[in-house]
């Protein structure tokens, strides 16, 4: 075997790693660095050969795992909420009309890349540019620990509706008639749900657990849909949705997320390797880049028409302020059927990459941006009642438990046994809050990273706040918002897995940090001595 491809792999991995680290150092998500690495690889001329095909394959695997993990967190009923399907559909129609008008005007300015567009090409290009990036939004939400938040679920729901439109378009553009066996698909999915649920229940925690995830994605999902003439990506999403109510779904999600993060690096590198940019394609991307902001503003106004708090609408819209990988896929279909040229595919790849660079710092500082402009944003929707209203009072509570996950719930129950109704649990997952409330427990829905919550709620009776959210970044944001309270009357307690995180907590005002890796052995012995005669 020729050893040269191994040097190529070493160069690609090194470029991705170095660019990712540098992007992180300047406050951008690593994915921006991976995109830049793709462009550097493209300029180097090392993108040719079989390994280029392997990068394509790895990128496809990453997208399918991503859709599967989205399905594991997405309940079908959520897609039928008006703020999701109406917003997604109306936004797409308006963007297509606006983009078509602008592209038609640009045709008269003499740029060859615009003058070659037909009416059909203009409509297809506008359709492709109406999508927002699923990969970018999911990575951004995960970085902020907001995948289960109300605004996160709205953004993900809108993206799924957009992806369904893309899948339908690709299916019709291929002019492929689905197999008659598609009529049996509901029965097959019912059987798969039963079989996979039982298998997942019996799986141990080792390597077979990971293998089960890959089997579910690529065999039960992708292959079964492909055999009846449907897009394999859609199969991965649907199989994930079939397992959404399984007791072990969180463990499966965590396990597959580890693989998803690696394979999606190939996706971002692959985007930068689509083609070498020219002055013409780069100019087109710069001309169309402001439309990413227009997309976000339009989403903000549409979402504000529903019974949502302005902050929820703002955070959802900001995440959707970009162009999409699915738009690039739609563009490639346009290339295959002769409606777009390769030059347009390169321009779309540059445009998507630039939109990520534009949107990344906006999303990193989304909470600070809201705090800065909330005087204007709060005027967009004056409706007082909505599903995501923050509590104005903590009632008789003296102790708050922030986050009701695997650590938060035991913490909540332990404190409740001692202090009863003086303990209040807070979480931003509406489904979890509803389930715990039905058990008769004192919990409320609240987005604790929202400055509006801490500005408006009365905290004078609160004596202690236990931070049990699993995500470090979400905890930091919450503690910073709490820190704005003048003369806060309570103490803050937090848990930390890493010593550098513990130091960060202390530096921003946490009164006590429990470093549980360091103290685990002591707690183990203390509990044994308490319960056994040793």
C-alpha cells in the first residue's frame, strides 16, 4: 500500500486539530476551525484520491448519527405545535419570495454567475438558501447545555420540518417512485420499535451497547427506508423517534453523541473541500451573507406572533441565523439535474461557511446580547400568558435545586425529606417538570439562565441554591445572572467534575464547590460506616 495517503490523513487531522484549537482560543466554536481546515486542505491540493471519498463517507455517517440523536430527543407531538410547523412553513415561503426577488434584480447587474440563472434556477436556489443548519444549531445548543430547553426544542422542531421539506424535494427531483412496499412501512416500524425496545432493555453497558446504536441507525433505520425508496437520513431520524420514550434513551443518546462529535468533524472539513473559491464565488457569498441576518430577524418576528416569551423567540431565532448543509445538498441535486452550475455549489459552500463564522460569536454571546437589547426585544410580544412564562414568585421556598437530572432529582428528594415544602426544584425541560409535578412535588418550569427571571422574582426568602445542572457552561451562565442580584441573601452550592471548573465556580462567587471525584472515596466510606458495623 502506498504510504502517501497516511501523510494526507496526518495533514488533515493536524489541520483540523490546530484550527479547532485556535478557533476556541479566540472565542469561536471549534466547528469554525474545522471549516477553515477544509479550505486549507482544498488550497493544499491534497483533497484528491480515495481518501476524499472516505471523508465523504465519514461526513454522511456523522449526519445520520446526528439525525438519530435528534430523534431520541424529539417527540412527534412537538412537531404539530403551531409555533413549529407554521413558523417553519411561513418562513420558508417568505424567504423564497424575498430571495427570488433579490436574485432576479442581481441578474441585471451584469455578473455572469447571476445572469445565467433561469426562473427555475432562481426558485431552486432560493429554496436551498431558506434552510438553517441542523448541525450548527445542535452543536451550539450542546455547547450551551440547552438541548432540552424550550427554545432549543422549538429550534430543533423547525429544523426537522425544514429537513422533511428537503427530503420530499430530493425524492421528487429524483423522479423515483417509492416501492409499493412503502405501504408496509408502518407495520415494519411498529415491529422495529418493539424489537429494538426489547433489545435496548437487555443491552449491557459495554461495546454491544454502542453497536446497538449503529445497528439501529444504519440497518433498522437507513437500510429499511432505502429499500422502499425513501431517503436513508429520514430513516435514521424516525428510528430515533421510535425510541424516544425508552427508559434508557438518555444513556443511548450520551453514547452516540460521543461518536457523532467525531464524525461531524469530517462533515465540516468536507464542506470546505467542495471547491476552490474564486473572486466571483466569494463575491456572491459576501453579497448574499446579509440574508442570514434577515432569516434570523424574520424568524424572530414570526415566532413573536405566537404565545412565546420574547426571549424564547429571540434565542430560537438566533440559533437559526445561518445557511444549511441541507441547502448545499439541495444545491447539489440542482447541479445534477442541470439547474445550477458547479460555480454556484462552491458559492453556496462559502456562503454557508461564512454564515457559521457570523453566527458563532452571536450564539456564544446570545444571553449577553439579549440582556443588552432586551428593552427592544421585550416589546415584540406583549402577551402575558404563555407556556414559557417565568415564575414571578418562589412561594414559601427557602432552598432551590436548579436542574432535575440524574444528580438534581436525588438532591431534590434528599432535601425535601428534611425541609419539606421549603424545597423548590427548577428545570427548563417542560416534559420533565410536568412529570415531576404529577408526582405531587414542588417544582416549576424556569430558564435559570434568563436575566428576566432573577430581575423579577423575589428571592428574599431564599437561603440556599444548589446548582445540579450537568452542563458546566449552563451553570456558569446561571451563576453570572444570579450574581447580578444586589446583596443576595443566599449561598450557592455547586458540584464539579474537574478542578479547573471548580476554580472557575469559586472565582464567580460560588460559596462551596463539591469536587465529587476527589471526595467520592470519602463519601463511600462515610456511607458504609453509617450503615454497617465495620
